C-alpha cells in the first residue's frame, strides 16, 4: 500500500500543477477579454471605427474560460451538483453516492472529449469570420475540459474505491 500512496501523492502534485496552469490560462483569457472590450468601446465611441473582430474573439474566449474553469471545478470538487442532498445523507449512504457521482462525471467527461474530437476534425477546414482561424479553435477547450474532467473524476473515484490515506484530489466528502 505504501507504493500506491507514493503514486497517489505524485499524481496529486501533477494534478494540482495542471489545475494551476489551467486556471492561469482562464485568468489570462479573462484579461484579454476585458482589454479587447475596452478596445471595442474606444474604437466604437471615440475613434468611430468599430473593430468587428472583437465580438468573434470574445465568443472564443468565453468558450475557453467556461470550459477550462469547469474542469477546474471538477478538480476542486466545486462543480455544479446536488451536494446538499448527498451531504445530508448518513455516511453509509454518502460514500457510495460520492463514488457514483465521480464515476458519472468521469464518464460524462470521456463522452464529451470523444464527441468533441469528431467535431474538432469536422470544423478544421472552416474559418471563423473576421479572425481567419479554424472553427475548431472553438471546440478545442471542450476536448481539453472533457479530458481533464475524465482524469480528475476518475482519479477521485479510484481514490474513493481504494480508500487511500493520500486522497487524489478528494476533499474527503464521503467521510
């Protein structure tokens, strides 16, 4: 069991690093979104020359922010859910519910990732108007989010199943 705990501890460090990078990308995208909207307002009302590309860029950035932050929500166990119902249950019922929830999120993440790969391939030949980049740029964060959700939730479920003393990402919800 000692080897398993060492592996779990190293995975925990890796996942925390991935989550920090993910949140950093979200924060940078949010800053770029704010700056570009400032440029939009300046161009439209001061310079009287509206930069039309800002709205398309804003749509792409919002997709990145939303999906990447959702993956971090799964990592930090702060995703949307009916946690109040689960937490109100006695420990005997709560632990299996936590496990089933994490498995369901892992399955959902896997399905989202695999389905989005097909969409990514389909949209590669189409260009986004005004940005002149492939349409697949919009679906890339969905693939990343699905993959991260799968990895994070599956490792949480595995930690619950093995009941390791080093919890992979787990916040000890089931105890």
